[in-house]
């Protein structure tokens, strides 16, 4: 099984949004949430700072803003655990002898540090991350890298994703996919997934896998 990270294993997506909202409010402004999310897994941090700078005007201090936002983000992230039901899924996967990997568009250091912080890094045999490939999801590159490191074919694995572009990346890599949409994703947009669940707590891992074709 190959898991996405942000928004899937840990709800860092909600934390990211909250941190940007907090930073806009330091300037007496409100972030336009309708334009916040993008349809790929790449890093748009600089674009978000440019938008904030344009809203604030000449007084904007990029370095101070970054320090304040990331400090608030890290404080919130320290309170996170796995999303509901995933602790049981990982436990059951290990009991069944399944090999586990992470395929994320985020940098390797980010993924491993946050998983290590909750004592779950060792659950995963393989990590494939965004700073190791040329293009982010929905490109299949990070999934293909994970498969290569596992030494298996796509037909031998199932991906678990939280976003439409992640599900599209998994499908493009030839993987079957279970989607557990993050709180900011529309479940109706997961046409690339074989199974869409509101939460991992809704089904046992065995029951979820039994619903995946093939």
C-alpha cells in the first residue's frame, strides 16, 4: 500500500490553511479561501506570499511574515496525529504482512519529520517525495519512484489518496486507488479513484481492500 501524506495521513492541509488565515489576519485582512487551493501538489508558497504582499502594500515584511506563519503552522502541526481510522489501518496492514510506502509531493524532510514526531515513521519501508522527482502530482512520477523502490509492479499495490490530483497521479501510474478526501476536497471530484470513503474509520482495511476491483 502506498499512502499520500499531507491531508491523508495527517491533516496538515487544514493546518496550512489556518496558518495562512492567521497571517492575513495579522494585517487586518481575510484570505480568499476560494482561490487558495490548487489542482496540483506543487509548492505555491511564493505565489501566496506575493498575493499577501500585494494586499498589504509597501509595508509588507516578507521575512517577518514567513517566520510568524511557519511558527504558528509548526505549533498547530505538533498537535496533530493520524487522521481517524488510519492507526487501525496501519496496524492491520502490518499484521497482514503488507509492505507500506509513502508517495508525497512534499519534501522528504517534511514528511519524515512529521511522521517521526508522532512515532510513525518506522511504519513505512519506502519514502518517495516531491524533492526527488521533476514534477508533482498529478504527474505519476512520485508513484513510479515508490514502485521502483519497492521493486514491484503497479498491479501489486493500492494507493490511498486525499486529493483529486493525487488520485489522478496514482491512476496514471497504473495503481488502483482508495480516496479518503481531506476536509477541503469535494468527494464528487474523485473520478480517478476506485473507492471513495468519508473516513478510514468507516471500514476496516480488509473491507476497504475487498471493495477495490482486482
